[in-house]
């Protein structure tokens, strides 16, 4: 998947949806975290939307809470595509440590990863560690059918851009130097904290000044951390601050002003406010027009966190018989801004609902498509244009299956159109679709199993029910199930 050029993918969407070169604006309404309101989406350019998504720190497998951010940004991107936009998208990969945590204190995540894997504290070891988990993250993205971004920006590949940004801030007088690094002085940027309406005076009164007595304000953040390890700069050897990474890479790949920035709600107060401050002070321009954030997934009403030891990753789901499609479907049954509690029962319910949809497509409709129904298409687009109302779109899917006014070909084509955004496995080939249902074609059935199936069918036709039941049990013992249909026996893995 990641080998497909973005231009090719974009062209495929344009051809499939007959996208207009300059769509009428606005068509989509999005919730902007900065203004705390639903706003018409009006991009900087009518031809291209620029979008940046905060990516993972690649020191471990991404847990299912992390992955919600990328399903959300994927739905957003696909929604923009079907409304006629082109999208230029960057996702970063944080692949080196900063020797501190996100708040400039404590132990960095990459350092934890090195210790866990028994690797030395070196730049080459960080690269080695991150290579492993970048590939694992790509696998997760494939399993969830997420479109690749235009650019994967690996932080260690953009060191020069990060150093230049720190130099610019220093030259403009927005930073000061301490023994351990270079800090951004938030008091020189009066608008600091506008994302999430943070009162910096309260931060100061409640701060623990013993954390770093050299800081002018407790909320000042590091743009460069000095140390024996790292890269050379005019500020000494060390690492760029965590916040500086995203600003530098966003501007390097998308420009000084971008349309949309996405991330989890945990990024709002510190990381994204820091991005705004340093970017706008460096360029004198508004950094981001629309800030969009997804809510947490909880387990037993507790935030998922590696530090709490309650993480579940996609591999755990697969081990228990669930697919990326099942998890993606479950996510889409809730709005991206709603906190949702994960449970195995809830995931089982999602798997069963998706199974029913797949049976409609691959068995009832035989994956033979005509033309999508225009009314349903417009209703679907309206749901998505209303701040990505995926629960409403999912409900509409089931409404289509029950609509007796539509023939099977129209239903199939309409569902395929929906699936171009939802991407829950309703547009695969018949063979692949049946495999996801566990239904086997004749060529996939071992000869000895087919013999038992044929013998059972002969017994059933002869009304020899005892023999038919015995042969069904024999199939079950070998790991196969048989279902009698008007079209003959249907075989699946038990």
C-alpha cells in the first residue's frame, strides 16, 4: 500500500468521484478546537488542502487509543476527497529522544524503549529501535485501510530545519538560554494558551518552581536541550525540543500556513499551544486555520496509557479473532469527539454487525454493482459534511439494505460508494470478501473435506438425517462448518 504514489491515489479518487477542480465553498462544516465551534471549511487554496497529523513516537507498538487518531484523520481526508478537494497530508514519526518527557522533565519515551530492548544510548541505536516500530506502525495502518500521507516526515531527517527554526526564534528574541537548553519565553507571546483557553497566570501560581529554577515561567518550553548526545548546533550539542519537531516538519512539507492540524485531545494544552507560539513568532503568520482533535478511548472508564499498563494493540485484537475492519467499524459507530469505552463485548457486537453487512454485499448482492442511488449518496455526504458524522453514515448503510425500492445492483453500488470513505471491507472482490466471512470457495476446500461435504449432501437428499448429522459432526471436528442454502452447501472455517 505504502508503495503507491500519492498522486496515483489522488487521481483514483478524482476519477471515481468525478471531483470538480474548484469545488463550491463551503461544503463541509468542521469543529474547530480553537474557536470551540462548528465552522464552514474554507481552505487557503481552492485546489489543495494542507493537513498535518501528529504521528507516533516509535518506541513501541501503537495501542488502540493511539490508532483512533489516524482512523479519524483518514475519514477527514476521504471526506474532503469526495467533496472535490485534493489533500496534501503529512504525518510525522518521532524517531529520537530528547532525554526528557513532553513537559521537559523526566524520562523520554525513546530512552525507555532503549532500556527495554537492552540497546545502548546512541543515535544509531535509536534509529535501529525506531525502524522496528515504524514498520509495525505501517502494518497497523494497512490493517486499518488508512490511506498513506503524502509525506511521512521522520524527525531525524529534518534536524537542519529544526535547528534553523530555533535560530530564527533566537534571532527574533523569543528565546533565552539556560544551563540545560534553550527555552521559548511564552510571556513574549501574549496569545499563548488560546487553544483550550489556558490561563497562564494560573499556571504560574500553581507551578512547582523547583522543577527548573532557571525558567522565566513554568510554562516556558524547551526548543533545544543540551547534552553529550545529539547534534551540533550553535547552542551546543543536543536535541531539538519535542514541540519544535512538528512546527519545522509541517512548514518544511506543507508551508508556513496550513489548513488543518489533527491530533488527540492530550496534545491540546501543551504540545499544540507550543506549536502555535513558536510557529507564529517565527513566521508572523497564522499557523493553522482549523485545529481538530479526537477524544480518548478508555478501558473501564480509564484512559489507555502504557504507563498504566492497560494498553491493547492491534495484534492483541487479531490474536482474539478480530480484524482491522472490525476495529475500524467499531470506532466509526461513535463520533470522533466522543469519549468511548472499549470492551470486548462491544467489539464483538461491531464484528457481528459488520459481518451482516459483508454477507449482504458478498452473498446477497454478489458484489455486482450498478449505479449508486443519488439520494442516498447526498444523504451520506451530508452526514460526513456535518463534522464527520460517521454514526449517522453507518445507520444509513443498514437503511440501504432494508430499502425494498432499490434493486441489488443499486444497493451494492451505493454501499461501495459509502465504503470509499468508511473503508470497512465492503468493496473487496467476491473471493476476498467471502474469505473475510470465513466462507470457502471450492478451490479452497481440501479434497477430504469436499468428500465429506458431498457425502453429507447425498445423505441429506436421501433424507438420511442421522448420517447427515454424523457427517456434519465429522466436519466440525476437522475445523469446518457447513450451512445448507437454496444454492447448495456453504463451507466455512469453524
